């Protein structure tokens, strides 16, 4: 049933985007609805069918086509340059063939510009962006929420709390799931309050809830220990400790898989030091 819904949603998306703008359908609709009415109804219909397609894609069975390999990260970085160039050259330019154009009556077929290569530059840019890399692990600044990228999408460590971070992560993944739905995904084994998992070549423990200080004291046998409280001193063991004192300095953290090993990127690295933050 999941595949049938996805196929039906995809067919509806294609038809609702292509049929209404074809002659003689569009002139017939514009004559009865007016230009403004046609634009509003066409936009609402497109958004509604797009939302259905995204939801149906999330409910469709997971079917891996090829395994992940480290070299794929470099492909993504190279692809993002043409994505940005296509967006800069295409948005708000005359283009009567696709959405995103402006002042289409000024389009000159003798000088089509980017439309010489593709009639749908914004769709091409969106398609390239959709394949961009997503961090393997995300850690909220509170230490109370982590998100691991898995085969069904990003799995979150809890269904409620840290809602701003959870929503932001899922939105940037292009994931239509709610926080509660993402928390039900596989990828974070163990009982809530003591999660142990492997990601990006790291052994990770995430300790939360009551009694977390005592549990954290015996959980430093991993590469990365995340605790949503201040610990007076690091527990004995080999782990790198990320407690709330550390996270106040770094901000939220993203862990990327790299050919030479995992790389941790902090908000502080990206945004720089703040005047009100002790460094």
C-alpha cells in the first residue's frame, strides 16, 4: 500500500504541475478565474500535492540502491557550487517555461541565457540540493537531544523537549516527520536516558535523566560521552566529554563522516566568539 500511495502522489504531482499550464487548459482557466485567481488556486493545489508527495515518500518502504562510501562527501561539496550559481542566475529572471521567473514578457528567445541549457533551472538546483550531505550526528546545545541519520531519516533521542532544535534539524533534512515520529525510528538503541550507538566511526553514549551523573561515571568506555548536566570532573576513561559546561562553550555540534575519520563542527567555529561568551 505504501508504494501505491507514493506512485499515486507522484503521478498527481506531475499532472497538477504540468496540465494546468498547458494550452489550451491555462487560457480556459484564466478566462474563468482571472490571472490572480488562477495563480492562487494553482499555487494552493501545487503546495497541497507537494505536501502529500513528501508524506507519501516518508511512508514508502526503504530501498537502498547503493552503500555509502567516503568519496561521496566530496561529490556533494563540488555539486553545491553549481547549485548556488544556478539559483543566482535563475531566480527572478524571465522564464516562461517554469516557476520562479519574473517579467516573463521580457523573455528573449534569441538570448535565453541559462534556459538554453535547461527550462527548469530552479528545479535542477533543488534536485542537486536534495542530494546534499546531512551530518551523521547532531547534538543540541542543551545536551538533551541528539539526532542520528539512519536509513529511514534522522532518528531523535526523545519525542518531546528541545523542540526548536528538533524542528530545525528535520526541516533542514527535508524531513516532514514530527519530532515524535522521528523519535520512534531505529538508530538509537538502548533505554531512554542511556543510549549507546555507533555513528561515523565513533562509539557514542548519551546519558540523560535522573541519576545521569552516576551513570555517566561508568560510561566513559566510548569515544564520545554526551551528558545534559555539568559534571564536576571528567569520568575516568578514554572518552571525550560533552557535558553542558562544554556545550555552552561550543554550542550545538554536528559530526560528519570523513575519509580520514569523523569531524566535529561546532556552532562556535562557524559563528565565531560572542562578546557575552567566556572564551
